[in-house]
C-alpha cells in the first residue's frame, strides 16, 4: 500500500494497494472528507498527493456537497465553488475569532 493511503479509512475491508481508477479515487476522497469533517485530519503525505493535478477530475466528480473538507479540496484544485448543503452552526458563525483560523 502506498504510504499516503490511510488504511483507517477502510474499516470494512483491506485498504487498496493503489488508487488507479476514477471510481477508486472518488471513493477514497469520500472516505477522506467524511473523516476530515469529523475532525480526523489527513496525513501530510495524503494532502500532498491529492493536491496533485492528477486528482482534479476525481475531486470534481466526488460532489460531497455536505462536506466542508470537500469544499477545501475544490479550492485547492481551483474548481468553481459548489453549494454547501451541510449543517451550519450559529456558535461557529458568530465566533469573533473565526477569521483568525
């Protein structure tokens, strides 16, 4: 398995050795964003890998509109924003220190 693939994202199966197809990459991104949205940060190596231009098509195809992490991936790949339909929390939006994060 390539070192940037986080095996913990595959609790129900053996992690793949490589992500060669578009479907494999989209599945990986969905798992990654789901974990990220719950506070499990991706490995630095994973971030470096998915920022590569070869991932742009998979990022665009993923379409996780409820994921904050997915919005970040789109930004990294200079893709146009898509609607965020996830939950918003007033206590976060009203935090005076939010702009410093």
